[in-house]
C-alpha cells in the first residue's frame, strides 16, 4: 500500500514534443505529490508538487494532472527541450508521516534535437 | 554557499570496513534525511531526524547508524560494509513536514 508505481521506465521525445510520465498510488492517505528531476551525478531537485485539493497545477512548461478517484497523477512537459533530458521521479507522502517520501522507480527522459 | 553538502563525494572501500559519510545543511532546516539510491536508481528513505530526534527509521540493517550532533548535521556511519551496500547515498533537508526536501549531491559508495 506504500507503493508508488511509475511508468514508463524510459521515454524518448523529439525536441518540441510533449513528454508524459504517469504515476499511480494505493494509499489514500497520501496528500502530497511532488515530482523530482535528477541530472546525472546530481541529487534530485523538486520540480513541481501538487496536493489533492486541485486537479491540475502548471509551472511554466511543466504541468501536473491529478485524478484523485483513479489515484493517479502525471507530469506533462510541454515543448520538451534537450536540457530536459534527465531522470524524473514521482513521489508521495502524507500528513503525519514525517514527510516520508515514497518514490516511484523513475523515468529516464531523453529529448532528441 | 552550497545548501546541502556531503563528504566525501566518492568512497571506495573493502568489505568489512567501517566508514562514515557526513552531511551539513546551511538552510536552517529542522529536518534531515538519508536516502539510498541503488544501481537501478531506485530511491528509498533510510532515516530522518527532526531537531536531532530520530523520527523515521526504515527497515535498515543495524550496521547503519545515523548521528545528528546538531540540527545542521546528519552523519551516517556504516559498520562491516557489504557488497550490497554499494549505492549512492543522498542527504536531504526540509523545514517542516511536507515541505520541499533539498537534496545534497550524493556520496557514491563502492564496496569491493
């Protein structure tokens, strides 16, 4: 019940295209859903996060869509750029859980010029 | 002016040795974490301290012992290193529960 399932494992997108990464969770107590971006040799960095009281959050080219009834959320990267090539992790945590983040397995995104 | 720093960046050692990884944050955060990232890049929390008190202790072998001398530091000591301990270890910090976690650059541990 603590799992967060992420797909796809890897993704290749052409420059200017839309990258879509999906995550699903089981624990209905989860109430915070961040996405982290990790470049090779670096630590993960928060990209964007959402709470279940909204169905969508947009920051620049990055959008999270959240479907509470389906227990799914996704990251959309519009106008994907080669500089977006990185590994993306979805995660989830819940109030009272001491900010314990449960991470998905990660998606390696490659944006080709 | 690095926010979360870790030393060393690389650590190569023999099986059976004891080693420590140090972490410091200058963000004034109350909570610090240790994560392990395995060869498949899977990230899993190991420990968390809030104001020097252990609040998360996942199912980790007791060869791993975290120590927080103050709010700005969280060290990880590993006894009797095993091949399976080879991974990248990340330290992170946050201000409060469900705040953004800021990760350090990682320490790549290789056990031979």
